[in-house]
């Protein structure tokens, strides 16, 4: 039995820093959470949107916008790398005769236990 499975060819996106800066929209926002007045009043959160693929990442861990920006670019590179990893097609397999028999034996055993329980319940009525 031969199956023709087509592997999706994902578009190649460059992940070097210059290309990412060119292809991403950078937005800054006020991050929530602990960090005091500096965190609550300054736009330290960074959101990157990769325009060609539509992937969005955010970084709000640090209190510094520069550190969050660096973190966001690292995350974007990781996400694009994962996206571009080739997917190996799944080979469909069938359970072996022995495993099928084991499963049926287990089902018979539980059915027998349930049957025994039911006969005991009805005997007492």
C-alpha cells in the first residue's frame, strides 16, 4: 500500500538580527506586575510582530526596555527556527496481533467482573 504524502514546504525566514529588525514591527507597552513605579509608569514591555509569518512574541520580564527588546528578538528567532523545522510525516502503524489479543483479554476480564457484580446485586433482591 503506497501513500503519497506531501510534506508542506514552509517558507524560509531569515533569523539573523538585521533581518528580524527589518521584518518585525516593534511595539512598546506598559507592562503589568511587580516592579514598582518604574515598571508601572514606563513602557518597558516589548511586543514583536513578524510581518511575513504573523508570529507575535512579547517580553515583560525585565524592568528595562532594552533588556526586554533583546529577549523578544531572541524569542522570535527561536519561534521562527521551530516553525521552519521540517515536519517528518507520520507513518501509520497497526497494532500487532498479540497486543490486540491482550486488549481483548483485558476487556473480557473487566466484562466478567462487571457481570459477577451484577449477578450478586440481583441475587440479594
